[in-house]
């Protein structure tokens, strides 16, 4: 039988081999994502049973990559890894300053990213507890966030709403507005970047993702961000064949 140390060494090696880097660009991206501190973080999470294996990328972005992982129980999870080298620190500072839950005074980039990941974890928790369909957060450590995988039992990730054929547009529109209402009134959060690019469709049900920039409702910028979310969604709803005004959505959210 393998000792826990041997098993962790094997797990870490599997993580290092998560992606076969063939081109120069792939090697550059791989080194940005799996730097030394990130590998140590993944090693610790493997020791704790949160990750047994990383398979492949679900999504890639300038600031973070999301990988499909498997925990010690064989359950598929989503592993979001923020990059220190390419993240937009000015944007992060903009969204995190004034949030009473965080007191980030340091200009240390890694510390800012670690707080950003913790912010997303807390926002997901608040949304989940308020009854909003979001990926259930599992653990946040340094620049790594592990959460519920949104997709089928075979490991196929759910598609973005913008890329999906919506069979019942009115139902989806009503559901999203209800989630914004719960997010605002019960979780006391504003998403801040909500559109069809940050909503997944799982079995014809919308799932809201990417709450890292979400702000508490008493933040001075929350009203402006809520209006932006609504304006973005109106455009998405129109593409689905549903016409609804900004005032109508706000009335539903505020119970006016």
C-alpha cells in the first residue's frame, strides 16, 4: 500500500503533467499557471483530499484557468487557478477597495490575488446560501479555488448561455431575474459582470458563475454595477427573443 507521502508525490506529479506542453506558447502559459507556489498549494490540497487528479482545462483566460479535477472520492470538481503574472491588479484593487470584508493595503500582487480568490469564495457562499444557483464553493487556498463542477456525469462541462440553444427562453429569463433578486436582497450582493458569458446552462437551468468582482449592496459602486448587469442581460434576453425593459427588471428585483 502507498504511504500518504508517496501518494502525494504521485498526485503532484500528475498535476505537473496536467497539460502536455508542445509549443512555446503552451510552455509560457503553463509556467504562468503552475508556478512554484501554485504547485505547493496544489500539493497541500492533494494531501487534504481535495484533488487527486487534474485532467484538462474547462476554460482559459487572461487572469485564471479553470481545470477539471477529481477529488479523493472520485468526484469531479472545478479547480480555478489565478495567475500572478497576467492578472489585472488595478481591476482587482478597484473591486476590492471599499468592501468592508477585506482590508487590503498592501501592493503585494500575490496577497491581492489571494484576497481576490477568498472574495470569490465568500461571494459564492453567500449566493449559494441565498438560493442562487451558483457552483458550490468547496475551498479557497492562496490563488486556487475549488468548487462544484457544472456539467454532466461524464465530465462534459456545461455550455455558456451565449453559446446555447435555449429551449424555453421565458423560463430562463424569469429564473435569472429571480436569481438577481435573491442575490441583491438575500445575499446582499451585486454580481458586477453579469451577462451570457457568465451564465452556464445545465439541463436547461441557468447557473451564475464568476462572482469574484461581486460587491456588497452598500458599496458606493453597487448601484452603477447593478445597472450595468441589467443592461448587459437585456441585450442577451433580446437575442433570445424576449423584450424586457430596464425599469421592469429593477421593479422585479426591488419589489416596486
